[in-house]
C-alpha cells in the first residue's frame, strides 16, 4: 500500500478553505487616507502607547508601523521636492 502524499488536499477540506477565505475577504476593513493619517498622528503625539492605540482602533501594531513608515517617507519626498505637484486651475495659463 502506498503512503498518502501529504501535499494532496482532501476534497472535503477545499470548500472549507474557500469559506474561510470568503469570510476573511468580507471582514477585511479598508481605511481611508484620512483615517490612516489620523491614527499615525495620534501615535506620534504619544498620549497613549502604540499598543493601546492599536487596540482602540482595532488594527495590528505591524499595520500601524507600516502606515507610519509610509507617512514619514511621503513627507520626506514632499519636502525634498521629489514629487510633481498637480497644478490647480488658477496656476494653469490659458
């Protein structure tokens, strides 16, 4: 008798995995840019610890630190003038 391969998924397990993926997809929260900035600025103020802030907002600390890093990098690029700023209608000559 051949030993069963461990990397072969049983047919009964596949639908269950699909259900779990669907649940994760439906419960995933999407934060607006304003929410991300507000949360990062709250963390930078230092009134609460990062752990407390993340618990209050319902996010992982790793996500907070990712947003914080992106926020700082975007600020550095903007101050260095690396990004092109879109002209407003008042600045565009006719």
